[in-house]
C-alpha cells in the first residue's frame, strides 16, 4: 500500500491539490510554490527514506485563531512536504473508506456538502421530528485517542509501514515559542489528513446511530439528532453521551450540548422557521451578527482604505457569504445588510470629503442643486444623520455604488437563487 501511496501519479495529484490550497509554510519556511522544484531534486531520496521507515515528519507549527463564539482554535501547520505526503495518504485511504462511511456524514467527503446536510435536516423537521438533540464534542480534534484510532485504522489498513507512517504524523511534535512538545492525543486541524481521520473515528458513532434507527445529520464533529418528542430527545441525549464518552473515549461538552426546537436550533450557521405549514431554512442569528461585524470592520472610517479598495473587499466577502447561505430564505436579511453597508459607505465618503468646500463641490458634481449642496455641505450634523439625509441618499444611491462595483448582498443572492429555482 505504501508504494501505491508514493506512486508518481498519486503524488502528482497530491502536489496539485497542495499548491491549489496554498496556505502558510511550516517550521522550515518552505512555501507551496517551492514544492515542485524540491520534489524534482529530492523525491527519490524522500521516497526511499519513507519505504525504509527512516522518515520522521517535522513538528507542526502551532497557530491559534479566534473562534466565532469566543476562545481560540488550535491549528497545527505541517511543512509543505509533510502536507504533500498527508494529502497522498488521504487520497489513497479515502478510496478505501468512502464506501464504508454513512450517507448521513457530510463533512470533508467527495460529493457531500453543507447544503445537503442542512436540507436533510429540513426534511426530518418536515416529517414532524421537531425535537433536536444538538451534540457538542469538546475540543474533538485535540482529544482523539491515538491508540483507539490506530486500532480502528488497522481493521481496514493491513499494511504495517503505512500504519507506522500515519502514527508518526499523529505523534509528531508541536513547535510553540521555540520549544517542541510531543503529542499524546488529538489530530490537530490544519493538516490534509485530519478531516479523514476524524470521519474514521466518528464512523463508529454513525453506525451506532443507524443501528438505533435515529434520524441524524453529521458534519465532522457537528451532529444533530431529530426525534418526535421531548421525552425521546432527553432519553437519546443521555444514552448517546454515555456511548460517546464510554466507547469512543471522547468528551461531550454538556454545557453546549442541548435539546432545542427548530427555530432555536443551529446547524452549520443555519436555522429554521415555520412557513406554510412546514419548515423553511433561514440564516442563524449568530451568522448574521458575524457578517455584520465583518462589514463594519471593512467600512470603518479609520482603516485607511480607499473607496475602491473597500468595495472590492466587501464584494469578495459578500460573494463567499452568499454562496454559503444561498439555500436560505433570506431576502429581508440581504436587504437589511445592504442598507447597513451603503449607510456606512456614505459615512466614509463624507469623512473623506472632510472640508465644507470639498463637500459642496462633490455634491454639485453629483447633480445636487446649488441650494441643497451649500445647505448640506456646510451642515454640522453628525455623520450618521448626514448619511441618512435625502441629499446623500439621492446622490450616493444604489446605482452609484453599483457603478463603483458594489453589487451587494441582495443582488448577489437574487442572481443565484434565480439561477437555482429548485432550491425553493
């Protein structure tokens, strides 16, 4: 198996994926755009070292990023060479495991995505399974038991050198503050192999849920179970927590694990609401709050961006956000976000014009009458009041910002939903 993993065709495919993903270099400083040249010179010796079980992965570089709900998430950034090798292992193991995985597991799998997971949850709700057990695994990627994971792997992977290489990646150290500490548990996020290993660990959980006949959706360590009554939800939650902690040796965060109704539940940033006797998909409140803060940051009056830079960055963020939430019914949300952003863009513009004479000149150029230009250009009213004034709403209007490149939330959303009417 290890020779097949290291086959040139599999390595070339892995190289293309690593280069496409880009990302920061590891502790040796090598970047993804240097990897091809490195392999041209060193691949044969690297391959020989691995086949002889003499290869030792480099420690990963510890990086902490803030979580949306507070706290930090630890990432372990491998060197680009280790990233390549892990990607090659991932590609080969995925072929072995994909047929075993549950159809209700949607995370990090070919042909599976977030939208499918959320629409499956919607279908359960419309079957009147409206009590939701939302499970939260505490620091899942940091708590995976290595011995248990290797035991599970060995049921499918019989090649000992491959198993030894995978274990070496699990136990490679973490570099922090110039010191390397050894890992005894966990599969730190940031490596190509980590998502697959997480699905392998949790596949046993999937099988248990299916054996019990539960309706559920799992995306990596994010899992929701749908039942018909509160009593069932309480019974299921208690029983499943015992299985996770007793059999899988993982820790459940009991404070964040909860039983909820559809309108109060969240799944991958989405929630649900009643409509026409059924349940429709909406954007969760926290997701709206996060994008609002992001837009406020980009349109801050003191970040030094020009209007073009600000609009370009906004539109890039909007495109990605709308693509993610396009399956939700969100016309009003999109319009409200556009209103917020355009108001803040007007505030930025008013501040840039700064002097009364400049403001009068700009307003005249935008077609304002002399009287109104002088009246508002010399106004001492605050930025927010001016931004909502009739004179700025008429001059710095939607058409003006469209010409500047601001297509906006609603237009982006409407264009995508018009192109995909089957979603609704």
